[in-house]
C-alpha cells in the first residue's frame, strides 16, 4: 500500500514539475519570443554618417559608353553590358596629400578592376533587381581597398559609384 502511495506521489510531483515548465515556456513564447524588441528600451540611433556636401565631393569619369562581355551561362550565346561609370570621391581625405593625383595614378588599375567585375557576372546577375546597387557597393569597397593598399589604414576615398548607363543584352 505504501509503495503504491509513494509511486502516486512521485507521479503527481513529476506532473506538477512538467506543468510548471510548460507554463513558463508558454509565458516566454507569448511575451518575449513574439516581440523581438522586448526589454530593449533604447531608441535606435542612425549610425550612418550623413551624406557629404557637394563642395566636399569631386567626380571622375571612368567610362563613357564601355561595353563588357559577361560571363557565359549555360544558356549559351554571348551577352554584354554597356555602362557609363563615374566615381564620386572626397576631395580631401585625412592622411592623403593629393587625392586627385592618387586617383590619376591608379586610374588604369581601377578600370581593370571594373572590367574584371563585369566579366565575372552573368546576364542573370546583371538583370537582377538589386544588381546595380550591389555593383555600386562592391565596386566602391574594392576601389577603396585598392587605393588604401599603401596607406597605414583603410581610407574611404571613393564615396560612391554612379552608373550613368546600364544596358545589357
């Protein structure tokens, strides 16, 4: 009889613990998991730097109407993209005496970098909805890395890339 009573007590205790665990889990799901901002009372702050003023920027045209072959996909055929590329860059960058001279010195390498970028893309890549924005970001990063190779730290010299034309076939 006592064995039966102790067994029932143990079962009731296990059921009670599982019920409490279930209640805590349900409470967590409905209060914290549904609201990703729960417990976050700090207002978000825009950490991006404000856009530079017009007198802080200068521009350099890389290509007017340059045609690049695109990488062949399985669909076959030859595909091209015709782009007009302009670089917007900061006139003055801390630690660099003459930004214009630095860009002129590396202009050929920058052109090669842009050409290689498009030669590694397929027609489907450049037809994508976000292709132009992605190309701007990737080329800006790559050009800034190139221009910072002989600097002590990475500098943001190029502000953005402007595609004056973007036609593909």
